């Protein structure tokens, strides 16, 4: 099965791309920099599989980084796109379908009174923060080390030294004035949280959190941690923003807030609600949302917001998820897969931690537990790169980076996962003991 691969056409396209596109890609992780090698250029996807331009097939554990919970090229979504497309692709004026999508989202999130559609997760989080600052009249934003919320300036901030620190820019071009308004805390550290609120609670406009962080690899909140966040933000008058761009409609028909019964003030969504087309959304309590233009003084707009094609793909996805209720089976299948992976690594004497929740999982080459950015950072990235390439060669496309999450879809059958496990077994000698 594991014939050597010569990604010839991918290699040629990558060389060509490097001339016209910075780094050859339109989003950095696609360039395989953290695992090395040549990124595969993709020709098509169907169900749980991807095909590259060299005709190689891969079982896809990335799923376009989360949107494709129903797999690639789901026929009902394609049919909806064709139907809608025939009537035009964009109007820059309101449509009935976007009202239905808004209503559908609201019905799944009990704490949300209104929702605004945008084009990406980045826009959703950036706008939610603007709204929280307007509502509270405060500036300071609290973010957790290792959480990613898109690439707007106040979120491209990393921790300085020490447990709770004012952020420093995580990218050239982000000014110290902006990063200085973001306080970075370690995730899952109740003491650091309590100290930050005791010292600066009155200045905090918002706390933004991925309730199941997926961008340092998958990390899960300690019992009571999210509840404590809710309690402290409510007590200090800060807005609690749940960034459910990954977890929305992924961990439940709703989000982590549905699983935990916690109502944040604002929720950011993306990925699944666009069914593979560009959509983001942010929603929350009416008193906050009423501040948005044209009703209120907080500006936010978008030429393609509520785009008919994107809305059709999103609505069809949500309708199918409601009909199929695939969550228990997806969770069970992913949990069983993660357990098998743990057992394989353990038998081979390879220190590994497999974090899993619902249809999300990450293999950390790290004895664990992995509970925050600091512990995630202790993972063996070189071993991850060997694992990634050993699996890629065998036709299995895992996340091209240690600090990412892998995704299962409803199209991943037990036979596919069995094959993945036997490929891992086969690859173990290449990972180093
Ligand atoms: N928030 C989270 C939790 C994400 O994982 C991402 C992207 O992966 C974003 C926000 C940004 O979304 P987008 O890439 O659509 O701008």
C-alpha cells in the first residue's frame, strides 16, 4: 500500500504558486512548513476522501479545517447550490434565505436573541469584540494563550513572560498600542483568572475563549472552568464571548454552550454554518446586538455578507444535521478511534496523548496531560512530522501541524477508520521508539 510518493504535479504547482502567491498558499498552514515537504494540491473531494492532482487518494482528517462535518461534495448541498445559483450569485440586498438561516441559528442557541452574518470567523470575532467594547465602554480584552480567533490585530497577540501578561504582538504590523490592550492568560488556570479579575476586573470589556480550544491542538476545559469564567465575567460586567467557530454545530446541534448549559453574552460562529462556503456569524443578547448599525452606533458591514450561495450551503447543512442528529454516533466513533490510537502508541512505547471530544481529536506526541498551551508546547513536533508524512504516504491526511485539531465527518465509516489504524500500526517503526 505504501508505495513511495512522487508528488510531481503538486511539486510543479507549488513552485509555480511560490512565484505568484506569498509562500505559495492563501493561508499559512497549507504550506506544510511545520511538517516539511511539498503540500498536496487538491483536485477533488468526495465523502471522507480527497484526491490530489497526482491522482493519489487520501482519507481526510482535516475536512477543510472543520466545515465539512457531512464530508466532501455532499449531494444535497451541491443540489441546493445549483438551485440557488440559477437565480444569481449576489444581490447586496436582503433575501428570505438569510432570515431563515438566522432563525435556524437562533433556534439552536437559546441564549442568542439576534445574529449578524459575516464572511469569516475572523470578522465574527473582530466585530464581537468591537460590540463588547462599545457596550461596556471599556478597552481591555482577555484572551487565552494558545487560543486562536482569526487574524484581526487585537487577537494576533501572544503572552509575554509570566502567568498573566499584557500581550505582545504575535505578528509584525500589530502595534504595541493594540496588543497592550489584550491581556493573555493561561487556559484552565482558575487562579490566574481570579487574579486578573481581582486586579483589573473593572477594565475588562470582554473575555474571548474557545470553550474547547482547538488551535493548540484540542484541549478540554477542566470541570468548572467555563462556569467560573461565566461567573467572573458576569460579576465584573465584562462580556463573555464564546468563539464557537470550530465547535458550533460540531460538538452538538448548538455548541459547547449547549453541552454545558452556559449562556455567553456573545457567540461567534463560522465553518459548519457555511457548509464549506465562506460564512461567519456573531450573535447574542438583544441589548448588545441592538448597538449594531443601522440600529445603533457600532459599525459593521459586508458586500457579500449573507451571500445566497453561502447561505444555501449553510442552511442545507444545518437542516441535514437536524434531521440526521449524527452527534452521538460521531462521538462514539471518534472516541473508539482515539482509544485505539492510544493503545497502539502505548504498546509501541511512544509517549502520546490523544485528546478527543465529540468528532474532534489531536494526537500529541507528549506524555501529557495536555491542558494548556504550555503543556501542548512540550510535544515532540519532529515526531509529529514523521507521523504526518508516514500517514500521508499511506493515503491518510492528518492535520499538517502538531498544534491543530483533526476532524471526523459522517462520511468516515468504520472500515475507513480500521484502515487508518492499520496504517498507523504499519507506520509505528518510522516514528522512532
Ligand atoms: N476562531 C476559531 C476558533 C478558529 O479556529 C478560526 C479559524 O480556524 C477562526 C476563529 C477564524 O476563522 P476564519 O479562518 O474563517 O477567519
